[in-house]
C-alpha cells in the first residue's frame, strides 16, 4: 500500500526527486522509498530507533 501511494504521488509530480527522506525504522516504508527513489538517503526518526526503557 505504501509503495502504491508513493507511486501515485510520484506520477502526479514527475519532477519530484527528494535528496533524502525521513521514515520510521520500518522495512516497508524504507523499501517503498528505495523502490521509487533508488540511491537516496534514509534518515530514521531518532525517537523510533532509541531504546527508551
């Protein structure tokens, strides 16, 4: 679903090519971004990558 939604946004904005992107540490989100924007940098949100216990 994420991959399809990004595809729709990218098709509506063909010039869109982010230099990098922020995401949760989620494999589906990262995979969708890598599919549509190969070679771009992923920045994971710190609050999702830290152990707060």
